[in-house]
């Protein structure tokens, strides 16, 4: 019996490493997965939110590490990736 051949769309797709919207989605998914995995294994993690560096402990408590002095000094994803 013959094998089935899967049809693939011939539409040109953007490279996800060039398309910043797709790259941001990939990054958010990877970040979310890493946080969930860390907590499930009893490990805390550090993150930046609202101009603050925070640490989330495995028990769910959060600790302020420091307030960021200059929010404008934090590079955007596009600026960070497009360095020449």
C-alpha cells in the first residue's frame, strides 16, 4: 500500500528571526515555560516588571531586588537584536 503524501502550503513564510512579532511570541512562550519549569522544580527566578527587578521564590512570595534607575536604558527586543 502506498504512503500518503502530506500537502504543504507554498506560500512564502517570514523568517521568525526577522519577524519581530513572531520572535516576541516565541520569547514570551519560552519565558513562560521556563518560569513554570523552575517553579515546578522548586527553583526561584528573577524578572523585570514595571521598572523593578523582582525575585519570585518557589513558595510564591516575591522580593524586590532593586528599582531600575532609568527605564529608557532598558533596550527593546528589536534594538537588542539589531546591533551592527
